[in-house]
């Protein structure tokens, strides 16, 4: 008989789980002879049966049994209150609680995922070079992990040690629970002097000092760039940033006005009857009456109130209970901005839903996606003649009419739709050029030993030179003989603000195969329609420049096209397996012709709507 587990119940009785070979079950301790058993498990400090605890984790699985291998029968939200029905402690010391979720559901959760106190759910940032993360809230507890400066942590609980110092209970990068001392973390990420930031709000002001009592010296334009000169937390605990504005003035602004990207803001949406008040209390006057689903940019929180700014720039306080983080499918908060010289029209997507688009005659772009509402931007936008919405039942679409000589690059992110407004031509365009294979992956090898990876890299570098002659910016996925996973190549493209992606390859099949092919994907790639247009332009101009056999433009599921968010194509210059075409691929002259052909194809693509 093998003892495979042990358990001490709430009455202090010790039971052992035995494996008899054909059956497993539980036997009480007094059934065994003294000294023949391992020591009974120690009972950790667990909440009393009949007491209530709060879930410290959102979407916490409630399981049929006291191990993670059991099936989940439900989930607890963060800070959901449940009643403790029983305990279970494994021989390893791992403790579980049986809890009552509701009158018809009970199950088991890890004891470390629950607490008698509600989770504070506070974001913290490591403020020292290396922060020790300990097994408990004191310096006497062992170090179980470390975090480096700037790392973001979520604090679930607080405790004080014997000296009165405050400790935060956090989750490590590996998912373990740990404690950090108050001296090694901050509630705001530190900002380095000299950093360039953006004004993220519409009513930001520059003050003479680090308090609202000081005189305002300038209204800061939305999305303008500022330089950080320092930071200060005043006597009220408010964090202020000293900056030099785009106009050259020096002063102070609250930290929540500045962002590294407009994407960092969180939004809520007004419920029916919600209002913005002049202060965080119902005794304050109303600044604005809100329509249901109005989007509100969160600036800060205070005692159940949210300091917000609406799409019109009106600021004030709204009860958090009068808002929701979830909205119907809609495009809201349109904003026109210029980033690094590029013009964007951006809509916020309150939830992650897919949009699609088609191009129409007369320079028109139609954006669809089963949306219930689309908010139109105010004022004129350079390069855009008009924006209209059209309804079909409860669903709406937007049609953007561009001025002659302008086109677009469209991106569908999880939280926004971005329309880059671009003038015709290659000037200023960002092209991601991917030299296929590399490093340990030579690609196809020709009859005389020519390696595909060498052909693609050489051609990519020549293409870069050609495109830069026209004023384009080129992003190379590799500029040397290194190996990249396919996912790394698409990640470079997807994390860029590029306008097109070109992957260069040499084909291989038989010694008689010949010709040039361009591939695109439209079944998965969001920019499939533009990818096909790009492919047709590049294929035509490559054939004209290289004088090779035209194998056409084809739909294919190549990873770098399929998983790419940019208009993207993969070109097969010629067959390296064909001795005649391998001889061409060896020459710089042929590679130069390929680079010229691709460049002319891109020029044609960017000179049409």
C-alpha cells in the first residue's frame, strides 16, 4: 500500500490517501500503527470555516477538486466575496479553500488567491535598479524573485511589518505571489529628464508652479510635443511634471496630461443619465450632460469618482457607477493628429471588433464592421474632402472622400482604427523590406551552389538604396546574414507605422521551371484588397525591368503575408533551381533590375488611390 496524499480537516483529524493498486481512497490516521506513517501535514494559517474571503484575481477558476487538474465549474471576479466551507492542504503544503459561490455552486480555489481583505488592485512601478520580491511582508522572508526598474506590478493587498513599514502583495512575472517594500516602488512610472512626451488631453495647461493655485502661462495644444525637465510631488500628493512646451515656455503640468502615446489612455462610456460635475460630489454643479455611450477619457480617480474629459474637451467628475467600460461596436472620439510629420485620423474602438473596408470610385474609402455608431470629426482635415456616415438598419458605415492627390494607409488595431492620410508618391512612405531566409537557413540552393539567402539580402540592400532615392524610408527586417523567425519578420512590420511590406525570395522547383511570381493574401490579411493592388503593380514592373517569364500574381497563405497587417506581398524573383535563371540571380545587374522594378511598382501603387 502506498500513501499518496494526506489531509487535516477542520476538526484536526488527519486522513491519508492510499493507493491499493486497484483502488484509491482515504483512511483515518488511527487505523495505522504508530511510527508507520509520514508526519501529518501542517495546517497553514487559513481563514476560518464560515468566514468570508475576497478573490484576489480576476477570472479565478473555481474547480471541482482541490488541484488545478480538476475541471473548472465557474469563475470569480476580482474582489468577489465568497463563504469558506472547508480547507484542504496537500502534503506539499499547498492549501485550497472550498467556497460557496452562490446557493447552487460551490468549489475549490487556491488559498493564496483569496484574502479576508479586498484586493486594492493598484498599479505600481519599480523605482530602484533591482527590487527584491519576498515570500512575506518583512525583510526576514526569503527573496523569491526580483524586478528591474520601471517594471509594472499589480498590488492586490497591503500589510505592515513589525517596524510599521508598508508592504505590497503583488504577482511576479512568473505568476507567483510575492511582497515588495514600499521604498522600492512608486504609484507612477518615473520619467527621465530630457524625455519627449505628448500632450494627451484637449485642455492641458502650463502652470507657473506645481499646484493648481499657480497662474496658467499657456494652454498646451493637444498632441503637441514637450520636453521633460523634472518632476515633483506636492504636499497634496499630486505629481507634477516640469516641462518645456512646443512654444518654448517652461512650467509645470499635472502628470496625467502627458503620455508617451495616445493609446495609453483608458476610456469609459456614459450610462443613461450620467453627468459631468465640477467636483467629486453630487453637491457640485453640472458641467455637461452626457448621452448614453459618450466616450470619456479617464484622467484620475477619487473615492468612487472619475475625473474625465469628453470628446469636446469638457472636463469634470463623473460617478464611476454611472459609467461602463464596455460599449456597443462603435467608432468614437475621432482625433486628427500629426506624428513625426505624418497625418492621422484616428477613431477609438471601445471593444475589440473587426472592421473591413473597400475602395470606391472618386477617391472614396468605405469603412464597415457592424458598427452601431460612428462619431464624425469636427473641422477640416488636410487631404480629406468629406466624411459621411450611412445607415443600413441599425448598422453604420463611414465613407471618407479624399482630395485629389491623396490616398491612405489603414490599420485596424484592437483599440482603434487609424487612417494615415498620405499624398501620392514615394516621398515619405515607410517600406518594410524583408530579405527571405538568412543565418542557419540558406533557403534554396542552386545547381552551382548559389544560396537564396545571399540573393535576397543583396537585392534588399539594393532596393533600399533605390527607394531612398525617391525619399522613402526603408525598414529592413535584416541587414546582415542573420536568422529570423517568420513571426519576428511580421512583428517588425506590425509594430511599425509602415505603408507596405515586401518579402524577397528566389523560387525553386525543377531545372526547367522559370519566371517571376508575386503572392498576396486576402483571406486573413486585413489589408488584402490593397495587397492585391500592390502585387499587380510590382509584378508588372518587375517583368518589364527584368524581362523574365510572367507567372502572374497569385493568392497564397504564406505566413509573412497572412499574418501581416500592412499591405504586403512576397516576390519570387526567378528560379534558382534553373541553371539559366541561377546565372542571372548571381549577377548584381539582375538584382539591380529587380530592385528598380519593385521600386517602380511601389511608385505606381502610391500614385493611385
